[in-house]
C-alpha cells in the first residue's frame, strides 16, 4: 500500500513549477500503478496551450473557475469546482484560469515526474 501526503511532496523534485501552473506529482510511473496522479494549481489569469499527444488525461476541478477551449472545434467548456473533463482524444486545447484553479489530474500512461510542456504543449512520451 502507498500513502502519499501532499505536505511531503511540497518543495521536492515531485513539485514542478512551469510558470502558468505548479504540479505536485503524487503518483508517478516509478510507483507502478499504470497511471499518474497530480495535484495541480493553474494560476489565475493564465492561458496554457496543451496537447497531450502521448497521454490521455482526466482533470477534476476542486477549486476555482476557468475554461477549456478545444482547438479542433473552438468550443469553450466552462470549468468550475466539481467539474471533470477528460481529454479522451488527445485533444489540443487552451486552458484558461479566471481564478486560481486546483485540479486533480490523472495521466495514462503515467508521467515520470519532471515533464513540462514543450513548444507544442506536449509532454514527451517517456523521460525514463
């Protein structure tokens, strides 16, 4: 059994700050669960281009307000607390935060831990 406390992640290599967001990686590839789990803060007033070509992601908003715009159809999806969105088709999108947003993110396949978005909004397939 694994027990992970957020307080034990803060300030370690499992806390990754990319400017628009800070991701606290609770479960990673090396934990052998088949997925990764992140507690992520999206900073207010930011817009982040994301395109997970190598991962599927489910995102559950537990605090804050913003929106996701899918670039294939330019549809805007309002996001607020108690809303989940799933990027089930490797959807290229823009994530905009009106307020600080706290999200619980699950990735399949799992990330290794130090990933940040490249110039196309992509995480690499595997850093291991």
